[in-house]
C-alpha cells in the first residue's frame, strides 16, 4: 500500500471519528433538553443529570444565583439558586440594589466564576424553585460549600422560609457571623434587611441598640 493511500485512509478515519463524536455529543445535549413533564419524573431527571456531578460556573447573576455549563430545556446553561441562603438583591426590579448586595456578588464571583464545582441536590426536597431554577448546595474544589461560606462570612442570611437538610446549621452559622459582626452584620440596619426576614425575626437587631 502506497504512502499516499495510507495517509488518505488515516484522514478518512479521523473524519469519521470526529463525526461520531459530534453526533454522540449532539444526542446527549438533545437528551438533556427534553425535561419530563410530571413532577416526580422531573425530580428523578434532575438527580440523574446534576446530583454529585462536576460542572463549570460560566456566569454569576448575584451572590446566591449562578449558571453552569449544562443545557437545561431551551437554555444553553442551567441557572442554579443556592439552597438555604439569601443574599441581598442586586438586580431586583422591586428592591433595586440592596445593602451589601454587590459585595456578596463579588465574593461569589471570586470563588466560583470560571471554576469547577460539584453540585448537590437536597434528597428529601424539591429540585426547582417557582422560577425553574435548580436548588443546589455547591461544593468548591477545596471541599468547602459556597452556601456555608456566604453565611458564615456575613454575605448572606440563613433563609428561614424553606426547610432543607442544613436548616439548623445555617442558622448557627449566621448567629456566629452576627456575633462577630462579619460582613453585612457590621453595619446593617433593620430597614436594610429583606422584608421576609423582618417578618420572621422582628427582634433580630434590637440587641444592638
């Protein structure tokens, strides 16, 4: 067999391999775009697709909301809302930019943007919020959880509105940050707290006066 013919066969094989890889990737992406309709099926689907899997963070919306590089329905990325915490708003039409919102967004951006994270869903709970965002605990490469760091460093509130597996732990982390006046707890006023937190804990800042 001539050298030219061997080269031609080799090139054809490479092209065929590239086509097969492209087809396989396209089928996988198409599969993940087709979400089941029933709630139970959708939950099982989310666990198979995301739970304990590693993804790259491609966008930070604000302190508690990020996007990863996995197609989700009609979107090229999956939007995730961090379970169990609430950072001050930065893009809300109703509230505008809240106290310490930009700082919380910067903190999250420095920790995860462009980096790989491991996604965990809450086994006994739903996987999506009312906006369709995936509800997650996000583990960093150094084994710390972004959710916990945001609360313990004073960039987020422990969210009391929804029960989850670390509900009590996050309240304790917030209490520690508050006692040390970390982050927003250094100067936040009652009027700057989220409305839901003012309702849930009306006496939260009285001890500081």
